[in-house]
C-alpha cells in the first residue's frame, strides 16, 4: 500500500482547495459507506488501481502482495491510500465511515466484478 500525502493548494477565508489526484485517467468514482465493524474487500484486481480517500471516520486497510508480509494501516479523514493491481486488500470500518474510491481500470458500473478476484484465504 502507498499513502499519498495531500497538501493544501489554496487557502483563504472561504476555505481550502486540495487536489486529491493529478494527471490520472479515472474510469470510475465510487462512494462507499461503512458501519462500525463492517468488512469490505478481501479481494484483488489484476488490472485496476484504486485511490481510496477517507471522507469521514476511520478505516483500517489491510493489504498484501503475493504471500509477502501483510500490511495494516489505519486511514483517517483526509487520507488517501493506493492499492495497486495484484495487491490483495480489505477494509474494516473502525467507526461509521465514508470513503471515495477513484478507479483506474475496469471497476465501475457493469464492469464492477469483471476485475475482482475473491480471496480464498481472507485477510480479515
């Protein structure tokens, strides 16, 4: 997993502007909610990259490449984590949470399941 550190691009008395992504071809943007304790994912994608932005709450991301060490990271409001093709991943809502997923690859609409491969051995 890779964490992207966001920066404030502009700030004035009206508020702030933060570019979440720059120079990316995005095929879908998905809004996902979690109730506390909800587990999502436990899969990987062969072609899809996902940028996972926490809008509200806290979500634990668990990921693994091949059979390497399993990584865990608690993502908080305003943080972005990238999951790459072939990276196994799962999310756990540590509290009621909201996440935006920006996707590059076949993941949105009718293609939602076309690049999703469920794990036999779950991460969470």
